[in-house]
C-alpha cells in the first residue's frame, strides 16, 4: 500500500493550566491519503478549528504526532517549520486574509516571491492559475475594489500557486453568497479530481461538505463518525450528510 | 517581487494611513534641526550678550525634545505593530522565516525614518530664515543675518535621529519573535467583563488628587512646606500623577456605573450604549489618558509661565528701572531734543541699627520724592509726617516678609507710616529700599550725602546707543533701554523654545489620541453595523461617535487644564505677576488646536465605521 500523505496519531490538545484545563482534542488518530478531499464537521466547540490549526502548524499539539509523509511536523522547530509551510501547505480562510496594500496579482504571487522564484516563472504561474479561477481580468485591482467571491478566488489562487501538497480551507464559503460559494467549491472539486490536490476543509455547512469525498465528524474533541461519498452523486451525499446531522441533533441540542 | 519592493509598497500604503505619525515625526525633526542650527550659528552668538544663555537653553530643550520624541516614536511603533499582527502572521503562514519578516519590518521602519529625516531637514533648511527672524523678533533684536546653513547641525540631527530610528526599528525586528501564530488567527474574542467599581481606589484617587491640589495651593511659608521641605514640589507632582491615574482607572468607572443606574438619563436613545462604551474605554486606556493629561498640564503650565513673563516684561522693567537713565555723580552732556526730564537727586545712605542683616536704606527728602513721583505720574502721592518715614520697596512680598514697623538710626527711631511697592528710583543704581523723610528730618539726618542724576528721554526703547555711551562715562549706571533689551533677549529665547516644544508636545499627544480613536473605530466597526441593522438613524450614530471621540479628547484636556490652573495659581503667588490674560490666551490656543484634532478624528472615525 502506498504511504498516506498525513498520519495523525494520538493527537491531544489541552488548553489552560492546573485545575482549569480544557481538552479540545482527545487522542485523535486518522490518516489522509494522497489526493483526498476531506471535510471536517462538528458542532461549535467540538474542536474542529483546533484540529485544523494544529494540522496546519498554526498551533502546537500537547501530545501526539502528525506525520506528513516522513516528517513529524509536531516536533519541528520554528525555522524549518516556516520552510516546510512554504513548500507544502496552502491556506484559505473565511475572511480571505488578503493584504490591502497589494494588488490581486501581487497577493497571489506573494508565496512565490517569498520562495524567491524567478520573475519569469512567477508571471507564468500567475497567468495559469488566474485563468483557471477566471480572475485574470481583475489582476491589477486592489482587494477593496473587488467582490467577496473574487476575493476568495484570489485567496485560493494564492494558496494553490506554490503547488502545495495539502490545502487547508477553514470555512472558505462562510462569507460568500450561494452562487459564489458553489462556484468556489466546484473549482476546488475540479482541482482535486484533475490535479489530485489534497484538500482538508473545515465547515459546518452540509452543502459545502457534500463536495468532499470523505467527511470526519468531530464531537467533544473526539472522532465520532466517518462517512465516504464513494459513488454517490453530490445530491445523494448531501442528503446523506443531512441525515447524519439530524441523527446527531436527536441526541444533542447543539445542532450545526 | 522582492522583499525590498514589498517593503516599498507597504511604506507607500502606510505613509497614507500613518500620515499623522509621519507628519509629527517630520515636525519634531524640523524643530530639533532648527534648535541645533541656531545653537551652532556663530553670528547670533556673537551679536547677543546673552549668547551663553541662548546656547544652554537650546541645548537643554533639544535634550528634552529628544527624550520626548523617542517615547513618541516607540509608542507609535508598538501601536502600528499591533495593527499589523495579522499581516505578520500571514507572512509566517506563507512560509516566510521570522528573520525575513523581521528584516522586512526593520527595513520599512528605517525607510520611513530616513524619509522623515530628509524631509524634516529639508524643511528645516528652507524655513530656517523664518525661524531665525521669529527668534530675533522675540528677542527684540534687529539684525540682518544672511542665509544660515550649518553642516554641523545636519550631522548632529542625522546622527541623533538615525540612532532613534535604529533602536525603534530593532524593536520591530524583535517583536516578530514574540508573536505566536495561533494568537493571530484564533478569532474567538473573549468577552470583556464590565469594569467593577473599586471603592478603595476610588476613595484613594479622590484623596490623592485633593491632597495634591491642597498642597500646591499652600503658601511657601506655611507649616506643610516647613514640614516636607524642599521635596514638596516632588510630592505634589507624585500625588498628582497617582491621583490622575486613579481618577481614570477608578473614579470615572465609579461615576459611570452610577450613571448607568439612572434610567431616566441613560435609557434614552444611544446613551446607554455610549456610557458602557466609555466604561470600557476609560478603564482600558487609563495609562495613556494619564500620560496625556500630565503632559498637557506640563505644557500648558510651562508655556503659561514663560508667556506671562514675556507679556510682563514692560511691567518688570518699569518696576526695576522707572527712569530712562540714572547714575551717580554730575550731569552729562546730552542732546536736549530727546531729554524730557532731568533732575539731580541728593540722597543719604543709612543702615538700620536694629537689623542684623545691615540693610542699606537710601533716604530722600519729601520735596524730591514729590517731584519724582509727579514725573512718574503716580496717582496718589503720600507724604511723611514729622518723625515718620515712608518705605519704598518694589520687591516687597507680603507672603515672604513681615512689614517692618520702624527704623532706628543713631539712636533715633523713625516709625514707618506706609510701605509703597512701586519704584521711585532705578534699583540698579540706588538699591531697592528707599526711605522718604520730611525735608526737616532729612536736613537733620547725619549721614554721608550722595548725588544721583535721573533722566527721562523720549522714545527710550530706541536710545540704546546713548545708553551705551553714558554707561562708559558714568558710575553706577542703570538704563531702562538696556534693561529692557537684556530681559527681552533672555525671555525671548525661552519663549521661542517653549513655544515650539509646546507645539511638538501638542502634535504628538494629539497623534497618540488620534491613533487610539482609530483603533477603537476598527474594533467598533461591527458594533456600528449592528446599530445600523437594528434601525438606529444615522443622526444618532453620528452623535454617539462625537461623544465617544469627544470624551477621549475632552477628558485629558480638561484634567490637564485643571492641573495647570492649580499650578499657575501657585506660581502666580510665587512670581508675583499677573497671569490671567496671557495664560487665558495660551490656553485658548491649546484648546483650538485640540479641537482641530478632535474634528479630524471624528471624520476619520465616521469614515471607518459608517
């Protein structure tokens, strides 16, 4: 069997000290295969954001290991971690996190500039990716001049331009209208299918989740269930997710 | 796109949003450069008798300026860093090493610093002529000094500010290493708890502040001063600072919490919201508000005193030197056209036998006194009776001295019937204390007689050349024009320096409040959107913005004004000059500039949240 892209084992995260502690993640273990499109769902406070932060190296785990191929990123020091992020990870956030002082084009090529690519190469890559996301017409505009959907596509381009092994998306459609959201999700799905980009997405929206191939449900810091899309159509998978959530809210008051 | 071009882009953007900071920095550099240029200028130093003083005043104020500017730059930088936390986090997330981010921030800081330095000094060179003529005007000197340009000043300014910018830029570099990525992205904001009333601190705050005020208003001869001694001013300052801090952190909180309970007052329109906003703000910003209040108080007080001294120069000269010229000895040849009054005065010098200090008194007879008083346009001219004398002492301070009842000379005692605090003779020629005897008593007085000349000339301010020629030919010479010139020179340089220091202080404190307001606006953006959504009309929202911003400006200004009024009352007792008019003028100036800053901040706040 081929090696998994990400192997998470016995991962724990505890906040606070002494008696006033809170265990956000409790001994979580799972793997993500190359080319997977994994969704993480769960009620507020279930630990999904913490899980994403820890996987994305934004936060450090209290215990456990995270292996990405052969590297244990849970044990890495500051500087190698920066290099690792640059080479392997991409990020999309709910609130875009674009830099106001840079144009769309400059925002997108920022990761390449940080990696000190040649100008020629940067131009080429920017051209390619912006055409894929159809924002090549607004390349010289500033973030405040474009719509939310365009901003999120810009952020996606920035996340993908360095060809990361793993793309993290934290509620990427949270601030978008349904048309822009569908558009973004379809593009992510295409990238996943054609380019085999591995994507990890945290969301509470069943519609967004229905684009994934596999969904992990998180509850009280533990994995409670896992479902696969397999050969279902997106609509059927969506129904499937809704049923799962309905079942959970039967035993819980806290729905999505 | 390299690090360099990214930094350049950031700077371009930042120059716009931190314009006020850059402006204040440029202004500080401009003023520092001017001070140093004047200090190095040999022509000014050669021309003025008070050059030693000018140089030391400029030196001291440059130092004060540097200390203040450093604090201002460090403070502003930490403010900008907070604002850019997210941006820094993003660089880090995209895989930039901390060292590169540190360099980026360092580089940006240095570039902005160099930019300010070049502009500041450029303006300084351009405006040096203007500043110079202003200084000469203040000092009452009419000189023609050519274009002043001093390479030493450029070197000095560049070195000093490069050092400051280097230090603050290093601070930016270091700050990156203290950032934790998760702090930058964990969006979960902790709900703040409503500040509680701390009764102990509230009472302590009121006590310390009233204590400080009470102490400041005590007479220098009072028991408290005797008890605490020379440390009293320090005690007053310490108590004031502590009291001000406690006022912001506790007393205001207590007052606002009481206000919140007055439903008829607060449950109206947005008052409820405004009051709770203020509750959080004042408590959280207590330290900044204290610093600004104390700084404003210092500026207003120092400026007020200096401005008053300048304003009262005429009065001071008149007190000290009522006649244009006086000297001891015979008359001198003078152009009759100018002379409006000339009198030879006979006077006898005696020493009070009672007095251990052996004070010299200068005795004149009643006829001479009346003649002189008439020339000086005194409104009521008292006369001594047989065996009694009038005492004239322009420097008499009833707070420091007790009135003497009598003078004893050669076993003869003269009762003092009246003490006059106006000058009848030039103090520098005859000494401060003059006694007026009846003509007969004067004749009978056995003491050595001296002869003085008193001359009044027309347009005496412009008789400096005459004054100088007389000065070289006579003994014990005193001259109103010379006195006036000396006083205006020394007070003028102080006024010049304190005016510009005051302006720098004002600008910097204004900018700090402006940044505070801007941060608040960013934080409150969502809240104002909610207000909009629940249907609060624009008029009401504008009003609460005005209140919110107004308080941040008004509170430290008011506290600063009250502090300085107390301080100036204390000073006016000590210096015996009337401060009301000049100080009011000075305070009005201050308030006007503050109001401009306030207006500007409200506009910016509205732009951000609406």
